[in-house]
């Protein structure tokens, strides 16, 4: 709230806090002149202007507006210039050893990609101080109506997802937040004080729906896996490891003898092909494995040195994700989705593609198209059905935050609770019938 004009000697002064917040930066604007009445009217006009802007205006901006002056630009950079410097400051000093408050090199690369594709084409030419809430409202509107993935077969492409819009906004929120208070008085991407929702028109996101495979689907995929990835798939779907964690497992990272076989996750394959520490501190964990997985690991460890990879590529090196996905995983799905009776015309190929699948819906044919990452969701769903507690599932999956586990899998615990309620109700009805019969 802006105070009423107060007389201070020959001046009239108004005061407010940026954003109308108690913790906002204190602002005071005075008008001095030979005629006190003119100074008073200027102070009243400034008060109305500040309140109309939601108190998101500094004293210099308000004074420039009232007196018709141009505000001092100083060394205000464009958003593109500022974002490049911001990205540079986020790069870790040592990619192999992430310090506190630092982010991984792969995360910085993802920031750069989102800035290049989603933010800078629309806002890169703006001076940072000129990016207001109205500018961001127009930015979100344009982003929501943009289309991506245009090809010759799909010239219109597809509309950008709500998650992509929100991801771009979250990154822009970080960048503009770093510009406060040097270049901005307040972060225009932040929620106004006292409101629960943003006024930028951000789309609502759908609840995450992981693909939880049934046992027959898991077996069907495994039966169609080529030898190069069959053991890898079996391990992923029975441990909940991330693909990047499994691809760099070494012989020294597993224990297959004794009563408690386990896998020790200490490294992970990053998106850029670099091998580094796991995603979070909690991701460095020990995962117990079943006797089936222990036997697979024992067989793959035989005759290898402690530093050798357990799941190497056919060339004996670390897998390239794109090669694994296109040359092995997609053909596996295509083979599992083919019906021998209603299959498409047989073409001599080294591997099947998703163009060769059947659409008859016969039993024994895979009807969904899972990702390799869905093996992780499948293992989590099995643990929940077996009665694991949320914290136990979070520890097994290596989630850094318990809320992450609940956000993804809470509905499975809810379904399990409803099943218990139905069973209890059935027992109560049976007891009543027995009492009546007696």
C-alpha cells in the first residue's frame, strides 16, 4: 500500500514497498518545487500510478513517468546477453565433482536448449528492465500456440505440451530472478504477493501417468529382445535402476554371492555421453536383487575384471543411448507387436520397425509402446502391490525427495487402500450372514 502524500519541509513524499510486500524494497519519492500545491498534485498522481502498477515500480520509474522523463538505462543488457552470462555462471567448476549449489553440465546444456528454442526467439531482444508482466503474458500466449515437430508427412506438426510451456516459464523465472535487484526491482515471472496463482495464463498440466507393464507384457518384450539387450531389460524391470545407471555398472559394483545379493549404484551415464556421479546424492544407493537377477549378473560377470562393464555394447564399450534405442529397443517393440496370423507383408530386413506391426488386437501381441524407462515404473508398481511403504520405494528408486515418489505413485497406494476396503467390507458381510444363519 502506498502512503498518502506527507509534507516534509518544502516537499511532498509518498512511500511504498515493491510488490506491496512487507519484505519488498522500501521506496520513497519526493516532489519539491516553489509551489507546494503543484508538488502535492504530483505526489497524488505518483501514488495513483504506483498503485495502478501493483506497486511493481521503483521510485526512479515512477518519477520518470510523472515528469515525462526517460529513465536511466545504465548498463542494462538484453535478455539474450544476460542469459548467456547466467548460463556461464551455472557451469560447474569440475564436471566430475559437483559442489554444493552447482548443477550438472548436462542440466546446463538443457537450460541452454530451452533458452535457445523456447525463450530467446520471443524475448531475447528485450532489455531486461523492459520485461514486464504484460510482456510475459504475451510470451506465454505465443508459446502455447506454437507448433513443433514439423515434417513432410506432418507439415502442421504438433502443439507444444503444457509441461514444455511450464518448463520454459520456470527457467525464465530463474533467469529474471537473478536480475533482481541490479536490473529489475521485482521478478515479473513470480507470482504477485498475496495470490496463489500466476496471472500469466500458464496451462494446467496433466497428472503424470507412467506405464506399468503386466507380467505377460514384460515376458513378451523379453522373449523378443535380441541377445544384446535381453539381460539388460530383465535387470531394469526387476531392480528399478535408471537406464544410465545400469549401462555403466561394473563387476565390482555387484555382489551376487551370499544371502543378500545387491547392486551398488555409484555412477551414471549422462545425456552428453559423459560418465559421472548419480543424479542426486540419494541416487547413490544399494539395491537388493532377486535370485533371478543375481543369476543373470553372476553369468555376465564370469571371466571379467572388476573394472569391466556388465552390460557393454556389442563393441565392448559403453552404449550410446540413441543407438540402443533405434537399433535394438524399437525393433524389439515392433517384433512384440507383430501377429504371425495377421502380420503385414513380410519384408526382408535386418530388424523390424514400427511400420511392420499388426493392428489385429489378437491375444499374445503387445498393444502398447513402452519406453525402457517404464521398466522403472513397473518395478515401483510391483513393490507397492507387495506392500512396500512409500519411503522404502523412494529409497529403492533413489528419489531425492519423498514428494517425488508420492507425486508419481500416490494413486497406486490409493488403489491398494480401496482394495483393502473392499476386502474388509466383504469380510463384514460374510460375518453378518454367518451371524444371521446362526
